[in-house]
C-alpha cells in the first residue's frame, strides 16, 4: 500500500456552493461537477500526479471511453506518455469503499484494450500501484507511483 497523503492537495481544489449543492472544478475537463466522494478522490489524485509526480496535465484524460467485450465503459483516469502511448490507468473509489479484488478485476478489464505498464487503484485512503509485465504475465506492487516519463519514445 502507498500513502499518497492526498488531503495535502485539498487546498488546490476549486470548490463553490450554489443552491445548496457543492461543486468541484475539474481542471482537466475544464468544468464544474457536483461534489461526490469518488470525484473528490479523482481530483485529489490528479493534483498529486501533477504536483508531486510532475505529470503533464495535457497527457491526463478523465473518464476515457473504452469498448470492452462489446460494452462501453469509462475509466477514471488514463495518463499518456509524451509519445501518446498509454502509461498509467487509475481506478478511483469513494473513501468508504474498501479496496477489494473486485476493484482490481475492474481495472484489469479496463486495461485489456490499453495494455498500460502501470495500474493504480485508490479510495483516497488506501492506494495500490502495480507494474505489469506482459511478457512474463506477472505484476509487481510498487512502493510509489512512477514519475512521468521524459519525451523519448524508447522509454
């Protein structure tokens, strides 16, 4: 498990109240969203990736549509390398949702058409990141989120 200490980024979030509802600004999609627990986790992870791991915000896609077994799904966060190859797939859960095998199966299914090298599952409290070795058909849990790769295509 990785401790991302996401709450340190809460002051970077833009929040507003309107007609009794709380809204959160998504800087990637550039729109205001109703504040939901899972959305809060998603936005805190985006801030972590940008501010802590130096990810390029222009390479982050939120709720990317995917076709899996003839069904359309949306992954929470997909990060692309500078050469636009998928790099990191993130599945966010609300803080009260325990990270379980189901969450890993969900992200593994989302990853089938993408084949990213890194997967991250987080509920904002618990976070697990793993590196996928497709040749060995294996994976390894990491102690930290990988840094954003530099611009060379060979990385």
